[in-house]
């Protein structure tokens, strides 16, 4: 099993969710995040005061999926989230040792 | 098999068979009261058989040891999966030691039967002590009941120890009970209106019922030093609502226990559906929807909560000394009509409520001082409602009071009190659609009416918030000119959820229009409220896009139109999200809302001079309204508006635009047309005249010379060179406020300065001398001058932020004039000590050159330094 963590732009969330639904992925965790890579921050002046946003609001998606689905899902996320500009985000993959469904104690891929 | 073994088996069979029978009977009758009585009887029977088998076979034995039922078991309210509270009471330590093993076996026997026992062991002496860390034990004694063992020992407990304890410790017990109850209520947001309530612990649930009974019992025991007659515990009127509510909740809790197969008291959506279908607790012949069934639930929860809350608050007052009572009467919170005793409002004259004005002032009092109505006051209001229903207050008079109530710091509490008494829906029938309305979604935690009250409350609470990001919101809340319109919009914004429609916003708008018509709001006020309701989801929608993208910001700003509306919409969004559930408005979301707000605010200030061109058919809402109001003036309106900025149409109501048109048409009679009126917070002076150099600065100077403090101003001009300048100012020395004849002299003075008949500099000199004596301000604002040459295609934007002081605007505007810069548009605002002035300037009808800007900036800095 593989954990997919994707940092995407806020405005891309609906598109990514739709893309994932289209390939049969229903379960995911969505987290509010802030961050930046090479994307610069944003400064705005308001009423004589400076408001600097160094950490841009982002959305982090987390999914744990069967290994056979990983590439398909990565493509779906990338395709929906990409604009081609700095700030599009990143996807990280990591191994998961076990998954357990709390309701009925199912384990492994059956729990996904 | 041993005797104990066969008894255990026998009892297990008895428990299983009888429990199934009780369940079947409940399934058929839905009668919770009967089910719990039957279960209590069953458990008692089993307990006594086990007692005789394991502890003592003698009737009423052994001596010095007794088995007592406490808590729910003692009351005879044993729900299907409730714990069984037992007290093993001993006369002394020796008896306790002697029976230790048998008690263990006895408890084990009950556990083996799958009965969840909560045992307590005490000697009689210990029951006389109050432990503040274990209030539950002391309150459970109030429900004690003899089961088995030494009856004399029980009698000593019941007739001597408990009354003595309760009398001696009543204050402490009540205090502890009150604290526990308040903490529990706080945990559930101090509201009964949860979409999925816990029927035991949520305010208005069975725990509140227990609290009400304990409080009554303690109060009576204190007076009588003995147990009272159970029938005397609650007043007749309280009992009328209390008993049906209790019956209902008992049935619901039994239903939930049987449904879940455990002590789970959560009334989930699925449980609500099933309860409605089965008609749990109700006797309707037709099937109810889940929403209708929940309304019945909330109605009962309201009664229980109200009884418990009233008793919580009134019992300390009943014990107040006479001097404390008179002291309270003399406190500054009490007034000529209302007295406050221990935070409860009483009427000095009970007949005063016949006057609806007094009734509304009562709620204003509650909203202002954060006090509650006493039971007697509530009762009087309830008595009044039938006659009030025939001629309810309405129109501008009602709005006058309602607007004031909404603006008070504790408005939400006043609204809840009015709602609970059914007064709010009498005054605003539009709210009936959302009364205790459950609308299911995964985010909202509360009913729609409670959500609206919470939204209002969250804004008022902003002003006390210590967090940095909430302080930012608090600042713009304090700047609002008419905050009551925002609160009214919050009250009405979800009324559409109570009527069938695809889109609740459309439904809410239709309902709000009726309400605003009935309240007789001015047209500009109606427009604002309807705008807020129509667009209350826009900011949240914009957050789902890229809030740093200029196109997103521009589109959003275009939709909002003016800074005042932007502020209101920003606060509306904050409040609406915050009231969904306690975790809904995360700092992440709040910061994004704020970011969008400041970007849009800057956009609005930098995009002001998009001009109106009416060759094309403009179907703006305002234009439609103008055509409706003045159908014959079409061409004249068009000519007047041509070349004015779009902001002009967004700033002024249709009625105002027509007035300006009239003034411009009168320029032939007099070249300076002035209109002065008194607004809610400040005076408003509108000047319509032909543009000329130094115009804006001279009016600003004249106002300064009269001691007026300009808080806001706008200046617009059309293609024909007619200017419409509006100055909003406060009358620092109350010259106009106290002297009506001065109004004409004031207008004449402005006119004479503009025509050159009066020397403005001489007027200003004496005023400035007086101002110099006042000394330096406490808060120092650093001067900043920002220039933006890109935001407009035909003007240069100059923003000046500086210390607010008399004559500032005159100084700045005069510098522009001296450098031959024309003010195309001015947007003047003040925030506390900070003046924020935005000007769109041209020189010879073009943007300013770099050199011109450099010279202007230097001149401004020098001038501003000179008057600091």
C-alpha cells in the first residue's frame, strides 16, 4: 500500500476531487495548509500597514491506496492541479505497512 | 450445579425474558415512563433475590447494614441500559468489614447478569459530609430509596442525616451544582439547538430535568429542614410544561437505548428519522417528518432548559438578604422601569408592559446589560402575547427599537429570550420558517434560528477578542456606519431554508423583502440588507479560487461595489462561518477571508474612476430603479450621469441621485447648491456646483474653520464638469446640533467662501490657533504618501495616510490646487486617529508626470510636517 500526499493550490481542489472520483477514488483526507517552494510570497498595503503573506494557503490531500492504483491517481492529481506555473505544488509517495478499518477490524488492502 | 449457580441461571433467564417483554411492550406503546418503571421493578426484584441469597436471608436483615438505591434507580427511572447506582450503607466500620466479602460476591452476581452496577460503600457518618470533589454522591442521596437490609439504619439516613446535610451544605451544594451545570452547558455551546443532540446531557435534556428537581428539593429542604411533599417541588405553571417534556424525553431515551443496544443517548439523524416514523413520544395520528418531530423535541427541550435555568438563577436570589435586595435596586444597572436583582430583571410596575414601547425597551435593556428576565417578568410577557398579537408593533417604530437591540453587545441573548417567549416570531413572523429548523448537512451543528443568533453573537464578541486576527475584524466592525443593517441581514439570511426552493438565497431574499417593507426601512437601507443576503456566499465562493489572482479580486470587488459593503460582507462571512460550528472558522480560513478583504478594498480604491457611459443601454439595477422613479427624466438623468464614475452610482441610492440632478438643474438660479442633513452618526453636506480650482480644498477648509471634523468625503465630477462633493462630518462643538438657525448661516458661509466673498484664510487662522493649544495626540500616526500610476488609464492615484487633525484635508487639497492638479475623485476616510485620503488627480486632463509627482510629494510632506 502507498500513501499519497499531494500539496495543491486551493483553487484546484474541486477539479482534483472530480478527477479522483472519475477513476473510482472516493476516500481521501483534506487538510488546510500553508507553505511555499520557489513561489514568492505576497505583500499588500492596506491603510498604511503592510500585510505580508510568506506562506501561501494550500490544500494537502492524503490518500492511502493499493499499489496498483498509484500511478493512475498520481496522473489524475497532476493533470487536474497543473497550471504550468510555479506554485502548482508537489506529490509525495511513501510506503504504508498496514491499514485497519476501525468498524470491523478489516486489514490490509481490504481496509482501504 | 450449586444453589448459587442455579439461582444465577434462574435470574439470568428472568432478566432476559422480562427485558425482552419490556422491549416489545415499548415497541408497541412507545411509553417510556412505563418501560423505565418496569425495568426498575425487574432490577429491584433481581437485586433483592440476590441479596437474600448472598447477603442475608432475613426479612429486613442484617442489622446495621442496608442496601439503598440511588440516582436514577432510586428515582425509579432505570433506562434500558443505564447504570444501577447502589449504596452499601453500614452503621460502622465493623459492619463494613464483616460484610466485605459478601458485598463483593453480591456485586459480582449482578455483573454476571450483565447489569452494570455503580456501587458506593459508606458508613452512616460519612454520608453527613459534603465533598466538593464528589457532588454527584451528595445529589444522588436526594433520590435514595430503601431496597433491603436494616430499615432503621435507612430511616436514620433518610430522616436525619440527609436533611441535616442538605440544610447545612445547601449553599455549597447549590454552588457546585450550578457550576457543574454551567460547565456542561458551556461544553454544548449554551444552546439546546443541536442538530444531533444528546438527550441526556445537552441543555434541555434529561440532566437538566434532574438539576431542576434537585434545585427545587434543596430549596424546599432548606426552608423546611425536612423532605417536602414531592408534589410541591415545582409550581403549577412550571409543572404544566415540565411533565409532558419529561414524558417525551423518557420515551426518546428508551427508544435510543433499545435502538443502540447500549447507553448511547445521541439523537443522530438516522435515529430522528426512525423516531419520527414511529411517532416516539408523540400522539399524532399522521406521520411526522423528522424536521417536524425535531421541532417537538426542541419545544420540550426549551421547557426543561428554561425551568432548570430559572431555578439555577433564582434560588440564590431567594436567599438574598433584604439589604442585598435594596443594594441591587440602587445599582446603576437598574433604571426607572426595570430593577435588577442578582442578574434578573424585574418590572417596577407590572402594568407597564401594556405599552409595547416599554416591552421593547425591556429587551433593549437585556441586550445592553447582559441580564436575564426573571420568571415573573417572563410570565407577564406570556400573559401579554395574545393581546399583542392583535396589534403588534410594526413599521418604523418597531425598526427603531429592533435596530437598537441588534446593535447592543448582548443582542443575541435578548433575541433568544424573545424567541423563547414566542415574541420574536410575533414581531417578525418571517422567522417562523426557521423556528427550531433542522437542516441537515455535515457542517452545521445547530438549528437555523440558533445559527443566526450565533452569527450575531460572534460579531459582538469580536470587540472583546484578544486574538490578533480577530482584532482586525473588530476594527472594521467599529467603522461601520449602520451595523444594525448587518445584524438584520444575519437574522434573515437563512429564512429561505424553511421554504421549499432550489436555492435558499432566493427564498431568503423574497422573505426579507416582505420584512423590510413591513419595517419601513429607507430604500438605501433595504438595498444594503438585500445586497448582503443576496451575496452572503460570495466571499466563501471567492475563497475557493486563487485569492492572489487579480482577476479573482477584480471580479469580487466589482460585485461588491463599495468599501462599506465590502466591510459588511467581510464581517458577514466571518460571522456566518463562525456560527456553523465552533471549529468551522479556522485561522487558515479567517486569514484568507482577511486577505481577500484587503485585496478587494485596495481594488475598490484603485479602480474608482471607471466612468459611466450611457450610450449603450446600461441595465444596472440602479438605472432600472432610476427609470422607475423618474420615467420622464430619462434624458436629463443620462446627461447628468454621463462621465460620472461607476462608484458614484454604487455610493448613492436612486433617490439621492435624483436629488443631485435637481440640484444641478438649479445651478442656473444659484451657482452653489448645498444640501445639509443630519445622519445617524454625523452630518452630511452635499455640494453640487461647476468644477473650479481649489473647490474641494475650500469646502474642507470652511468646515475646519467651523470646527467640524470631516470623517469621510467623496468627490465626483461628470463629463459636463458638474461636481457632486459630499462631506460627512461630526459637529465637535455642537454648533449645528444645538442651534437650528446656524444651519443657514453655515451654508451661506460655505457659499461665500466659494464665491470669494469671504476670506477663508482669516477664518482658518483663529480656528487653528485654538487647535494648537490642544497639545499632541496620544497615538502618533506616521505620514505615508503612496502613488499608483497604473491603476487608472487617465488619472494618477495618490493616497495620503496621516495623523487626523482639523484642517488636514484643506491643507492636502490646497497643495493639489497650488500644483494645478485637478481632483477628479476623492475618497476620504478616517480610522481612529488615522486619516486615509485617496485622490485621483489629473493635470491638464492627463496623468501627472514624474516631475509633477515629485514636486507634489515634496510639497505634501512639507505641508503635513508643518501642521503636525
